[in-house]
C-alpha cells in the first residue's frame, strides 16, 4: 500500500474514534465571567460540574472555583478551595516521581490532571490576598513564602521525572533527543515580592519590606524574557510615605490566562510508517485592556502600571514541563510506531498470503490506534488572569470613594468598578483590588 494512501486511510479511520465536542461545556460559566457576574459563574460551574470536570479533573475544579470565589469576594471559600488544590497538586507530583516505567506509555489525557507550575505558584498569591481581606496577615505572609519556595525549587523540580523517562527510553532500546527549549529562566515573581513588601510595611517592618522591594527589582533584572517592560515607578514610592500621610494601594488584575491547543508532528520511521507526536501549546486569549486608571472623589487620579505579565510567566514556566511531555510523547509514539512497523515488515516477508494479509491488517490497526490515541492533554485552569497592574497614592487619612476604570486601545471604558467609603488609614495597608477579565 502506498504511504500516502495508507496515511489517508489511517486518518479517516482515526477520525471516527475521536469524539468531537458538539458544544463547549464552559460556555455558560464563561459568559457569566465575561459579564463580571462571578456569583452567577460559580452557580453555573456547579450546575454543569459533571459536564465540565471528569473524576480526573479534581485540581481543575478546585482552581477554577477557587479563583471565581476570590473574584466574588467569597474569601473563606476561595481559601479552602485553593488549599485543596495545592494539596492535590503536591500529591499528584509526588505520585509522578515514584511511578514506574510503564506509566509513561499511557496517554496523558487518561491521567489525573496534576496542575501547571504557574497555577501552583499563583494560587498562593491569590490565597495571600484572601487572607489579607480576612485581616489575617500572618497567613498572608506564609502564602508569599510558599510562593517564593516553589519558585526557588522550580529549576530542579523535574530532575527525577526526567531521569525516570530516560530509564524508560533505555529499557525500550531507543534514544530520546533532548529538548533545547526545556529550561526555564524564571525563578522569582515581582508580584510575590510586591505583596511581601506591602505586608511587611503594614507591620512597620521597613527592613524586611526593603528586602522584598530590592528582590522585586532583582526579579525584573534576572528575567528580561518575562519582564520586558519598565519597572513600575510607584515601587520606589512605597517605602517613602511622608509623615502624616496614608498610602492607598490598588492592584488590578486583567485579561484571561492562556489556553492549550494541540500541535501535531509526524516523523517517518520506515517506508509507510511514522510516529505521531501530539504536544500541548499555550495559546493567548487576547485581552482588550490597554490602560487602567484610578479616579478618586477628591479629583485626583493615577494610572496602574503593569507589574507582572502572568501569561509570560505561564509560558516561561511551561517550558520545563513541555520538555518532559516531549520526552514522554516521543517514547510512547516510538513504541507504538515500531510495533506497527515490525508487524508490517513481518507481513511483507511472509510467503503465506493469508498470514501476510493478517499481519498487514494488524499493522494498519496498530497504527490507526497509535494515530487516534496519541492526543495532547489540553486541560488547564481557565480563570487565572493574564496580568497584574499596581499603583498607589499618598493621601490625607480619611474616607474616600474611587473608581477603577479599564480602557481599551481606543480609549473606550471596558469596565469600571466603584469602591465607596474606603477608609484610608495612616501606618497601615490600605489595599483595594479589582478584576476585569476582558
């Protein structure tokens, strides 16, 4: 059979084995999120839970609902969900380290979702804000420390997993090429350092606050691929509040983080046989946000500045895991492909026509299975934002009303949020938060 004809047959048969979703199970949740109605989005998520999440998606459920609960100011609920998600991620990763060689031949889609590194990092930032809103500053600082520890350990996190995959490759008698883009250069978060600086300033611990501020600047300097924009000018104002003045800080989150799409690579191994590699690729969900402004009822106003491009962090931290996925995919596809090729070769070499036909059909069926079963795992938490914007202003202590406005490139207001009767006190942290996921 000619290779092109064989490929067409395999793709046609494979297509019948792949279920194409007739509708997006997230559509009602996403619609409520787009309207900014987060209580409604939580209700829709719960009513569609069985359609949206399988029994292998517990972490996704915890993260999605945990983030939506934070946006809805249901901070107790959000904390519990994010903590459940964090524990589940830790358990899943510990399990992946101890798994045997055979597990690497299983399609990633049939495994329990174990979370992405940036999800595991940022859940602590939002849980820190949960604790701040609940006036629990000690646990808020604990969350920032946990976030920093995870970032510090990121560079060596996958060493044992990679070693297990290499052992699997050797056991199969194959060679796995290295992925030159697998190493992450991200080891610190400006958002974590910013929140830590504010939390320690709240305690009048200026020495530790200054350390966090300086580490924030170092984070910018050490990861130019992520922080390819100017350091917010307001950073240097945070620790020089004039006597008798109070500081109002505003943090605005905007846009939605990336989703995954499948990238397919086919590599010929023999005449008429190939291996299929299906890899997840992060894809941007474009945001219309161009500018964020804070307007106070006393006539003053200031713009928020981009502190953390959270999507850029997602992409940078995904490099390491993508390298692991690549190694597993090549190993898995090679095993499937060589089995099909061996059956085909045996069929061609036999003198018995019936045996040859049977082996040829078995070879075809094996490659059909390999083609249909090799699919990228496209699961990802859907409701992390894509950017964090920050700013602040020194004011006379008192009660203020303010409006946080998100603009698009044309200057049109995408969304605005009123914060009325905000008490701005001296020698304390006065932090207001807003979210626009458009």
